[in-house]
């Protein structure tokens, strides 16, 4: 049973009112960002100082990592529509573990590029899948409880907390070694993957039997969404 969440409720009360699966998905965003931001903010320094890469190569690695993540979200969303959220999330966690381990041990440009691309594409898989799963679960909440907007607000706040905590953890680990930060982040994603393997229900894919182009046609007909997507793309370009 879901408890009604009012505007004055403490965030922990609102979070506790969610069903267990939704608490897992909201908490996932916190864990994702802690693991991610304990490594990536320090990647450029590692590449330039520890590996002595030129500035142009550092920019190339960082740019390709960003493109493989945010530029390929559509791939993760499409796969989640076809196969369901759970297998895509698990695949993303596995790739993120492999990417962080590779970043931690790589001493060549090829190894660093491979690790960066794996960590980026991993997020392109699991982030759209997690958000689609959360939207689906939130759409089934009873009237009078938290709304879908409330749930995604908690999701966003959870992610921002992870964005703050992750670099602090990473800074402490960097007192030892960048490789240690990568291994701890990889271990965090192992735990995240195991949690989803155990507790995320295998919901059937929402559009498993539909042609992929049908979904694209629906998107392209929605002019309001296209304007929103263009605006958000500009925001991401400025941010990065």
C-alpha cells in the first residue's frame, strides 16, 4: 500500500512511501552517480599526468566517452523497448564494470579509449532503461499517492546527491591511486547489477512486437517533443 505524500513531507518519508521496486530504481540513480563521479572528474588529470597524453588526445578520449554515452542513449532506449528494461540494465552494469577495470589498468591510448567507450556506452544502455522502468512503475501508482512528477523529482535529487558525493569519495581514493578509484567504482557497479538481478522484476518489453520504425515515426510526428529534445540537446552541448 502506498502512503499519500504531501508537499510538506520529509524527503525520506516520501521515498519510504514508494513501493520497493521504485525505491530500488530511485536509489539506483544515487549509486550510479557515486560510482561514476568518483572516477570521471579525475580522468583528464590521470591521462595528462600519469599517462602523459597530449591535450588533444585527452580531449579526444573525453569527447568520445561523452558521445558514446549521451549520443547513444537512443540505442539503450530502443533496446529496452524491444527486450525489456532488466536485461539492458544488467548489460549496462557489466559493461561499466569492464570499462572501469580497463581504465584502471590501461597504460596505452588504445586501452584508455576502449575503457572510456565502454563506460560511456554502458550508461547509454542502463540510464534509458532505468528511466523507462521508473516511468512504467510510476504510471501504475494509485490515485492519491505520489505522482509520476514526484517520483522523477526524487530520482533527480538522488542523482544530484550522487554527483556531489562521488567526487568526494574519488578524491579520498586518489590519495592512494587512480586505479584504486576505478576498482572501487567497478565494485560498486557489481553490487548495483546484483541488486537489479535480484530485485528488479522482469517486466515484459513494452514494444517487443512492434517494428522499430513505428516508434521512430511516432516520435517524429510529435513536434512538441522534438522542440523539447532540441532544447535539451543544446543544454547538454553547453554543459559538456
